[in-house]
C-alpha cells in the first residue's frame, strides 16, 4: 500500500501528519530566531538537558512531558543567565549542561523499571506513535509560540538584530533574551516526539537556514521555514513508511539533503551574480 | 548664553584596572557642533557611550538635558562606530530605521512611525534604498542607514562615534555636509581621529587623551597636538 492510500486508512498516519504540521510551525518560527541569532548550540544544550527532566519525571511517577517542560525552562534560564553575566564561559556551561542533563536522565530512566523502550523514542523520536493527547499538548505549545511571535516580533527582532541599540531604545534586553530562550525550550519539547531530543537541533535549524537563502526579511524567512519544515516532516514520514526506516532520522536526512542542495545553489548563484 | 544640553562633571571611568577617562569635565551647549578628537584609546568612544547612557561613570556625573542619560534617552540619537549587527541579517533598510522608533517593551509600529521613517530616509538621501537588504549596502550607504535610524526618533542631540572610520574621503565629506545640515536643528557631537578634517565643519574641538587636553574654537597649536599625540607626529598646517 502506498503512503497516500495508507494515510486515508490509518489514524496513526493522520495524527503523524498533523504532528508534522504542528512541529513545522514551531520550528519555523523559533528556528528562524535561532539561526539568525546563531544560538543553535544553546538550543542543543537545552534539548539534551531535557532528558534529565523526563527521566526524573518518570522515576517519580509524573508525566514525562511535564518534566521535559520544567527541565527545558530551567536549562534556558541557566544558559541565558550565564551568557549574560559570564559570557566567556558560556560554551563550557552549555557543554556541561548538555552532558549532565543526559547523564541524569539516563540514571533515572535505568532506575525506573520497564521504561527502557521509552528512552529510545525520547532520544530519536517516533512520529508514528503520536497520541491524540500529545497532539493537544503540541497545539497548546504552538498557540503560545505563535502568540509570542505575533505580540513581540518587533522586540525580538530588535534585540536579535542589535542588542546595544535595543538597549538604547529602552528595551528590557535581558528579559527579551530570556523569553526567547524559553521559547526555544518549549520548541524543543514540541519536537521531541517528532525527531527526538538528539535530532532536535537539525529540525530547528535546517528549514530556517534553507529559508534564509531565499528571503530578505525575518517574517518571510519564518513563513518559508514553516513550509519547508512541513515538507521535511511529511516527505520524511512518507519515505520512512515506504522503506520501513526510523522516522526521525529519515526526516533529518531529508532536511540535510534539502539544505545541501539549497546551499550549493545559493553559492553558485552568488558566483554567477558576481561574474555578471 | 544658551543652555547647556550635556553636562559632564568630573567624570572618571576605567575598564577594570585600566583607566580610560580621568577627571573629565565638559559642558556642551544647545546647537553646538562639537568634535571629540584624540588618539586611539584616548577615551573618545567611552565618553560618547557615557553620554548615550550605555555605560555609567565610575566617578562623577553625566547629565543630559538636566536628566540622567537613561531618562533623556528619547532625546538622544546614537550612531555607533561599527554596525553591531551581522551583515547577512535578513532585514531591509526601512525595517532597520524603524527600530529607531521603538519605545520600550510594548507597542507595535504605527503610521506616524512609518511616516517618520520616510522622512529620515529622505533626509539622509537613501529613500531609493528603502527595501534593500542591509547586507547589500556599501559602507557609506550603511552609515547613512545608521544615521537615519538615529534621526527617526527626532532627537535633540546626535552622538556619532567615528561615523566615517570605514569609508572613503568623498563619502566622508558628504556625511559631514549632512551633519552640518542637521546641526541647524540639533546639537551634534562627533568623534573623529582626524582633527584637520573635522575642523572645517565643527565649531568646537575637545581633545581627549584620558584627560581633556584642550577644548577650543581657534586653531590648534602644535603644542596641544604634541601634548595630545606625543612628539612624533608630522604636523601639517592646513588652511581653510
């Protein structure tokens, strides 16, 4: 059965497709900020620290995604605080948080009987296992992210573009930056079920980076990144269904191929423009 | 006597252990066009950043329009030495200039903000660049964008930190002609390393080398220049 026929027949594929749309919205909006502000390492640190929260939540009998949200926000505040007051040690702290989060998570999960299987899906995602309940969580996260971008786009834009000038205009630069990192944290949580926390950075950055090749404003870049994000999740899903491959990893490779082709095309185009 | 708009009172500033400014006092009056000159590391940029409220003095006081620089923020237009942003940032010229209309955490841009942008672009003669991405501009065009961004908030005081450090002579003249024009309605403070060049435009020069070495309207004496830059400066007389 081909993917399109299967899509009409199976609920789980329809849910997966919707999850792909919801993931694309978050990663397009926030990924654009991450790419332009060049904080993908920060996003990676937050993503990996999340496992600590999920493991702890499982161990103590809470919902793992509750733990993920709490851990992601804590990681965002720590990284944001360090990068603001202790700039020269930022990469060390992010690296440490990255590994510590993973270590804590793995210890908790190994101490919780019967959850080893979940570990694999947290790390690498599984969009085909998305439940209706999880879709609701994704919708709530997306609504929040879209609302923040609509309300504060000018402020985010100003702080990301030129922090010093934003400060001169009386913007609370620290607050805006921490808010941005909190949004990165929530986007990470949004993407975990889709591609897993190890692969989150790729889905966060690659669609936005591709969009950056073709757009000259931040808003246009966001919209295009959302579309490319959906192209990545849906076609990745189709390929993984057709060849029975892990969905998260397949999506990431699809994204990587699109990025490479686009980057090459952009480079050739620039060279051509220069020669003319 | 006209009112002083910037009052610098016994200000000292240091980066950690390294003193940058020592005991500087300077009063700038409304409508002045003043040039801050001096060697690299002499504290010119630091003084401008103090006036803009980007940093606070260790000792002494800076008053702008009788208030602290932060309180007077909306009356100050600041043009940095280097654009602090990445040149590949996806943003157009008019969007950059619009940022000069931001007022704190809340608020969206309104029609009067957009009208102010049109005026600022016209005044700096870059209306034709409005929809161009900043990454595609030349050094001189970019400098005009930064000036437009500072102007769009209708400041009473314009602070410029070496606005022509990275552009060629012809454009440098154009930029200073523009500043001369703007000086008709606002106080202009400009940092430069080139006394000879700016003396044709400004009506007062303040020389900084940690301390305020001189501030005067008449031509600089060679003693003052020696004091400012040390012995080994080739001193060329300029006639204007």
